[in-house]
């Protein structure tokens, strides 16, 4: 199992559907950039229901050792950049990103990545959840954006789409 480096959106989405528990089951270690921890803390201070990284003994907060220039850097948030920087330090790590620009940069840099939806498919394959479809419905209730085409691709990958 690879180490997972999680962005804010992924932690938020999994928290909203009460599935943060899948992370330590899918990765050898769950890394949260300090910038992501700070974003979550600021959100909680503003009154949002967001996870508190310090309450999970299996989440490790890290600072990147290097901060090289990234392609499309102006379009990336600090949390997303931090995920990418940490992934560059150890190529066997998997960046967990939902943002399209961040995923495109990961692809350019040949950083292995997935997102919330990919984690859900993996969680089903590992028997951590019974079905993906109800989780997608719950994510939609929490304003998680996904097109019908993406929903169908995810359900197909999870073996839940009937032809």
C-alpha cells in the first residue's frame, strides 16, 4: 500500500459522508500537508463542520522540504501545491486530489493520483463499503460536484452500473 497525501476537498468530502475511516485502510500512511490542516482549521473557526486532523492518530501532518515551481502554479491553492510538493519528495506516494488543475499538474509531473471518487471505488473493492451509489447520492446532497457521465464511470468501475 502506498502513502496517501490528502487535499482539503477529499478530507472534507469523506468527513461529510462519515467515511474518513477508509483512508488508513487504503494507504500505508495518511499524510496531510500543514497547509491543508490550516485550511481545515480556518474553516472550523468560520463555523463549518470539518475534520480536526489532530483528533486522528493515523494522520501525519507534514511540511514539504522543497517547494519547486509547479506548472500552472497560479491556478493552484496552497493546499493543492503542498500535496504535489510532498508527492514529488517521495515518488511512491499517491496524491489524493479532486481539483482538475491539480490533477492535470500531477499528471504532467507523473505523480500518481486519485480523488475522492477513486477512493470510494477502492473502498468497495476492499470491502470497506458495500456500495458506491448511496455514497455518491450523499455526496451530491453535500454539494459535491460530479457530472452524470462521471457518476456513470464511477459506478461502472465499482461494478454497479447495469448495461
